[in-house]
């Protein structure tokens, strides 16, 4: 709740949350890691368009990358706190990277989600995601690593990674969750028209059961609404943008039907 409205308070906790998560004996490490990146992102519900799902705000015309986050209830620009949170996460990458191999799948997912907000000018963070993906056996964690790779690439464009995403969703030997994550990632990284084979793959793979399971991924959870899972909303917004929103789609407190 603090990260929603008072980032300046929440951001001060980020280094401590990371250290709690890195302590394998701490009983609340999973919860701490799940909240660590909250102040580093724009807070919104149900945003699932190609333009905004993985967006780190572009900033204003003067080049300030944190000038498009609005104002906190304190009256200070929210972007200041976003910048501080991302700086704290970037500074602690060495603590976060081992968590990509943690025995707990939820820790691995949220480690990727947190690291995706870090600055990655030397592409080391993206490389760590792809290195871990080569060894990962859990389909949901693999999908998280693909989405994290896409988010980092959205902030630090890299054309070979866009091609890599295309290969992942086209490759039928990949797990369905990975192919769906790669399709979403590719759509967010390019403004090309949606290829027919991508539509066919998503239509085949995005079952209701799989959509429910993929809401365990924080990117999908934040995109979900009362009438749709995150995956269902991404499919509608990205592949069928002319379809109207369902009732109560913007109410985060409405019960899912």
C-alpha cells in the first residue's frame, strides 16, 4: 500500500527487503522479495497493452527518464523514488543473482521480476536470465525469465534479443508457458503487425487453465482484472485491441467472476 501512494517511504526499505530475501533462514524471505521491486515500477492495475505492459517510463522531452510518473501524495515527483528504488536494486544485483537458482520456484520468479527493474547497460542482467533459462526445469519460472528478459530489453533495446523472442514462441519444443511469455514479450518489443503464426500459437496455447496458472507470474497478476486473468487480458489487448473492456475491468477490488 505504501508503494502505491508513498514510494518515498517504501523505497527506503528496498535494500533491507533484498537482504531478508537473500537470507535463506529468514521465514519471510519470499514475501520480502515479492515487495522489493514495487517502488521501482509504475503502479497500475489491468494495463496489458503492447505499449505499456513492460514499459519503464520514457520521460519528458528534456530527457528526464523519471518525469512521467506523476506526483506522490506527499507532493514530491514519484519518479524520484522510482529512480532511487531502481538504483538500490541495481546496487544489490550481486545479492539477487544467486536467487535465480534458489530451490523455491516463487523466489526464482520474484528474483527475475525484481532484477528486471535494474539498470542493465552492460547487458549482464539479461545474460543472467538467459543463462538461468538454459538450466531451468520449471515452466512457470522459465516463462518468468523470458518476461524479465523482455522487460530489460524494453528499457535497453537489443535487436538480437527481439529475434531470440521470436524464436522462442515459434519453437514448438518449448513449454507452452515459455512460448506464451515469448509471444507477449515480442509484442511488447516491436510495433510490427501481429503475425498469423503468433495468433495461431496463442489461440492454441492460451487455455483457461493455463491462463489461471500464469497469474502466478507477477507481470500477469498485475495485468489481471475481475473478469480476466492477466494472460486473457494481454491476449485481448494485444491481439484484439478493438474489443471493449468487460464490466468492472478497472476495479481491482471487484471479485473475479
